[in-house]
C-alpha cells in the first residue's frame, strides 16, 4: 500500500463504535521484543541495524494480518509523512526521528503497526477504538506467537523478554487507554484521580505519550510494571481501573448537569462560539475547544451524528495532517492557524446551536424569584 | 508538614522512592515540586526518573565486570543512556540491575508469556534439575533401588533432548 492511500483511508479506529467510546477514545497494547545475539538498536552499529532489519522485515511483512499492508523504510518517508504517522499514533516520536536502518509496517485497517529498530528491535502495537484492551492484547499476542516461530527472541528464564530499557523487561508489554475526561477536569477532580492512579502503579500521560502535555482533556493511562505479573493480569487490572474512571467521569458529568449547568453550558457555548467564528486557531486551542463540543454531543446538546464531524476535526486539524491536506507547499504556522480556523468554521456551519432544553439554565435573580 | 526544599511552604506533594532498597521520602510544596518537574503527573512518572536516579547508583555499586563481553557496553554507557547494550548485558550487569529492577517493578521474576520454543526446554531443564536432586538424595540415603529408577529416568530425559 502507498502512503497516500494509507493517509486517505479512514482507519478502523477512527470509527467511533468501540465499547464506552464516549469516554475511552482508544485502547492500545504494545509489545517490545529483541533478537538474541544482536545489540539493541541504540547500541548497534549501522551495519548491525541494517542486518537486523533484513532479518525482521520479511517475516513481519508475510504475517497474514499484514496482507496489503503499508511498509516502508524510515529514510523513504518525508518529515511530514512521519509526522502524520505520529499524529495517527502509528509510530512513536522517537521512531519518527530514525532514518536508515529502521522501518515501519502498518496493516490496511491501521490497527496493527510494527516498528523495526525503534528503541527495541521490534515494537508492535494494536490500536482499537473504545475500551478493548483484552481484544487488543489477544490480537497482538497472536502476531507475537507467529513471529516467535521465525525469529529467535532474546528471552531470559528469570527476567523474561529482554529489552533495551530495564523499565520494559519481563512481558515487554505496555497497555494503555486514551480517555476523554472533561467532566473530571471541569469539576476539578482530575488531579485527585491522577494521583490515585499513580499510587497504584499506573502512569498518566498526555496525548502523545511520555513527556507530552495533556490537551483537549485527553489522558493516556498505562501500566508501568512489566516484570513479575502475567500479561492477562496486567490487562485485567488496567481494565478495572479504566472502568472506575469511566464511572467517575460519568458521575462528574451528571453532577455538572444537575448542579452546575451554568459552568457546563458556558464551556460548551464558548467552545462552539469561538470555533464557529475564529479566523486563527492554534492546534492546542482547537483541541481544547473541540473537547467541549465532544462533551456537548455526549450530553445531548448537539445531535449524536455530529460526533463524527468533531472526531474528524480533531484528526484533520493536527499540524501535519493540515499540511498534508493543503495544496500549498509549506504553510507557515500563521497560515496553518488560518487554514485550521477556516476548516473548522466550514464544518460547524452545519451545526445547530446547542440544544439546552434538557437542562435548567441558570438565570440572574429577578424580583419574582425573590418573592418565591 | 513543611516543604523539604524551601522549608517555608506547606508540603502538598509527597514523593516516595526506593533507592538502594531503602525507602526515601521527599515532601515538596506546590511551587518547589513544579520547579523540580514533579507536579505534573502527566509528564512525570516515578519510573521515568529511575534510570536517572537509582539506576546509576545501583549499577555503579560493586560491579566487578566493566565491559559486556558480548557487546562492549559499559556502566558509564548505561549511566548516560539509561538503556542497555544487548541481551547479554542483563547477565553481565546482573548484580547491579537486581536492585534497580526491584525498585522499578517490585518483583524480579517473570511470570508471563514464554516463547513456545523455550517453554519446552525450560520445563525439561526444571525436570532434569528435580530428577538430579532426587537422585543425589537417594544416593545419600543409600536408597539404591530408588536411585536406579531415577538414574534411568534421567538418562531417558537426556536422550529425548
């Protein structure tokens, strides 16, 4: 598959139909694997890396899951193409910085992506919409079992799968869910929730993983421990925690609707107003405001079918997506902001104003209410 | 409780780390923790800091081996990158890594998936060890009848592998 058709096709996970999709945007499981008898990519010489790459790429490409896949050496991709892959969460930012000696293979549906010579020889991940950690793990486990018949994995009887970084040794597995928590943010409970999650050994991160900022009320929650617990237990624990977070978020939303409809409507209304009328919009501002529109759909202020439009906007207004869809060669940041605002305005023309009939709109005190 | 850094503000961030097998606690106020980059839990996780903190101390401590025989990696390289050089490094630097792994993962024995190919050899290895142990015991107890049976089983096992 060519990169152009990869970019133009809608990925399966962009469809918002996964379980608990209103709060859980996507589920991801990744496994790190290395070949025995070879240095890890970060320490390997270029020739070693090239040799390792040619050992791994053919069996990866011949996986049944990879029929019609997109496969490319990193040096064949432009900086922009790499960035689009990052924005789609198909490669890591670290992998995007790689060149000769590394490769990426992505299946047609864009649910399975395998990075070769990232930090480890193999980084494979399954990404699915909604809360589907178990499914994602099972799908990836199958791929891993198929590959282990063809590749000699570095495995230690006590330590399990050996990885370049000791934080991944053991299962080599990192499972994560991307959750949208505007209710907990608006009700100022988010820090408590994050602290509680950290306390039980799980990590909370921003949109693009390690070291990234939380934007658009989106958070990535993942396991930290990879040694001493079987994969299924790690997944089950994470799943349980995510289910609790979903409950907390739903409660927070209900309380906002009942007790603080003013705050809620103000955020959704301002988001709608600014997005509909702005002529320059940074990606961060767009994401933060679109988050409130998404919440507006979830709570019935906008018709449910508008969710797809919002999710589309969230994707296409990211910097690299914007550039790759632009006719012009290279947009300046200012031009990007103008184009972004324009795309959003066009899309929101078809939006009705928020339907507030279901909530009690707070009114300023009047004489009548005083007499009551 | 006052902040350990500025000693003026009330501490609101409580950080606990296990370094060198010892629990270390740091109490910080909002401002100081922000300065140290630990308040934002979104970008901060204890484990992320470990390669920078505990790792060096652990691996440096009393390691007789300076270079990995397989890849030439050194402790200094680990200190710099927080990554190891090759799979053999885990054995080369085993002593120092033990404490680090315990601090990171709390446990040090893998209990998850095992490649099918190795599953058999690992199981056979464990079985062989057990038989050898029983045989030694039987011989020591002068239970020769039992020892003969165990010896035959051990031979059979070695034949099949």
